[in-house]
C-alpha cells in the first residue's frame, strides 16, 4: 500500500508572480489567444487587461470539471483557471468540449488552452505543448463484485472484459498490457461504471478518485482494487505548439500555487472528504508534488 506525506500550506492570495513577470516584460500579447477587445475583460494585478482566454475542458468529471445545478461550469479546473485569469488579466471563457475534441480544439485555434485532468504523455506531446504538472494521479480498478478480480493480472485473462474510456490512459494501459482480455472502449466514465455494475465488464480502469467514488456509490455490486500497477501520472495544461508565452504564464501560476496554498484551498473547497479518505488509505494526494516519495510506491 502506498504511503505519502501530504503537503500542508497556508492559504494566501495570488498575483505576486504576475506582477513579477509583468515587470520583466513577459506578459506580452499571446499568439493564439483571443484579441483583447472584450469589453468585460479581466484586469491583472498590475492593472493590465488582455481580453478573453478560451479554455477547453470536458465538463464530465466532477469535481474537477463539471456543471452546477444551473448548468454553469464549475469544479477545481474551472476555479483554478478563473484564479489564473484574475492574476494575469484574462476574461476566462470555458468551452465544454468532448474528450476527443480537446487536442483538435488547440490545433484549430478554437481554444487557447486545455485543462481537463489530462495526463501528460509522449503521444500527446507530439501534438501539443504541456505546462509543468499541476496534479498527480494513479490508475486503479473498479471490479465487479463477482468477477474474482483482485489484481491487474486477474484482468489480463482470456474471458475477462475490461471497460475503458476511449483515449484515456486506462485505454492506453489496457491496449499495451491487457492483451489477453477483451477491451471494451466507451465514450464516458459513467458508461464504463454501468458495464461493471451490471456484470458485462469485469473491471474498469481509471484514476483512484473515480474508482473510490464509484465503489462507494455501488458497494453491493463492485469492489475496488488499489494495488499500484503503473507509475504515477502527471496532469498538465495543454497549449498549442509554440505558444510559449501562455505556457510560461501558466507555469508561473502553477509554481506559485504550489507555494502559496492555492491547491490546499481547492482541496478544502471541493475534495475535503476525499482528501481524508486518501490519507486513511495511504494514497498519494493529487496535489502532493513531493516526488521523493515515489520510491514508496514501487
């Protein structure tokens, strides 16, 4: 079982690095970002205003990217980007985009950046540029209670069916490593969970938080397998290739957030119960950036 020391920092406000970078001339108009002619554009801490920044995400993964009761975008990624906009002078416009359309939205200019709990992978880095990691996650298994699955090896058997979300890192892992099983690819997380709860799939591969939540919601029909079977995955914000100005601003804000308590505040607002559960289970938390602990997961 994994054991991690979680980071605790005092919450403070944002904007220090924004002012620093503005002073050094790095807050130039971004290539690929929408023009600054919006009448309701945000204002940075230094008083500058840059107009609208289009941010693509799939609003289907609570509490990171989702909708509230009124249908408005909400969640950790939404709040994080709005905090970034406040600090750097952007009016943030959320673009709800299907998962398989996220990277194309950057390539066509329909979006300026993508933040959607997206793992940084070599394949994706051939298509877009990523920021430094802002979160870390690990795959787990939601198994049907009658499947007999207690490890990843139990899934890699003839006659076993594993559900994955198309294009996810669970899909990549299953394709590369579960060659003896039948891989069932579906378009969204809830469909994968349904296949497991109804016994049409033996297991579903996704991050630990998703598995934890869905097992708790389906205690009679599912079990959770948290034994680590791959290295930690790092989530990044994607920008179009060559959009270094925006990427550097985002990197600065991520670095600041790791120091000033931004991620602790987001945890308290959206994930306090899950944070407690992760501590009790000995899981590495999403915003635990201490890579020196990785040896404990081996």
